[in-house]
C-alpha cells in the first residue's frame, strides 16, 4: 500500500489545475495546445478551453518491452521519429531486431489512430506558434521526448511542455529540451502516473474524438456592439 495522497480527482481536474498555471498564454492567437493521446487529450482539452486556444493531437506511441508492456523502451512518432530509452534497452539487453518488430507493430497502431482522430483534417501549422504539449504525466519521458522530436524541427516560436505530475529527474532532463516546462507535482517516490489520480480509467478512442470535435476557442470579443 503506497502512503501517497492522490493529487487529482481525474484528468479533467488535473487539466483545470494545469491551465491555471498557464494563464500567461490565454487569449493569444499564436497558441496551439497539443494533447498526447490518449490520456493526455482530456487534460489538454481543459487547458485549451481555459486558454481559449485550439486543440489538436500529437500522435506518439510508446514502445513497450515485450512481456512488460508498461515498461517503455522508447517511443515512435510520425515521420519516422524513434526515441530509445537506452537505460532500459541496455539493462534488459534488448536486440535491434526486437525493437524493430515492436516499432513496426506500433507504427500500424499510430497510423490507425491518426486516421481515427484526424480523418481528413490537415496537420496543424506549427511554425512560429507557441505550442503547448500536454500529457497526463511523465514516467520515463520517452513519449514526450518523441513528441518534442516531432514538433521541434517544425520550428515553433516557443515550445512548452505541461503535465500535472512527473518523476523529478525526468522533469529536469526535459526542461533542457524545451523553452518552458510546467509540472504541478514532482513526487520523490513517483512509482506510476496512475497513483496520483483518484480516477485514472483508460481514455477511449471515442472520448478522444469527442473532445477533438468540441470547440475550445470562443471569440467572445470579436463582436463589438454597435
């Protein structure tokens, strides 16, 4: 039994609390919020709504160690991006062949999800924009690192990573790679992302699609009374 206290009721509350720390980015036309599916999307939706900013997804897939799915040995993203967690790979002696096999399988899932989530919508314009990457937490940081590797070459004006909870050492590593990192909670005894939430039920594809279809931008100031 862990002697911890959940910091967040669920991903919705976590997103609302996170948004409160991102107020500087509210009502700015250059801001784009990108959620990492699936669990990052409900968090990102609350952030986008509070900031009056558009929401989209940054598709990445964790490469799980065969037989230990929850342990990430790396991650992949669109455009052939592959990030490896060399500590895990070296420690478990995972072969290049095995990594390729897992990556091929995850690439198929990545393409399936891209079709489900994006349909015919174009990829969002990144260049010169303030991009806020959001997930529900960082354990090894592999998936977020893959997301950064996709976004950075597209030359955003500013790249921000925002998460409710993260392992402290992962936070410190990632802070070097982006313009700003916002993390509400960095527990020393981290264990797993899920224990910091009362409700950490799996987000479904349906839920992701539903949130992506909801408007997050409200032009309440564009209609001046005559």
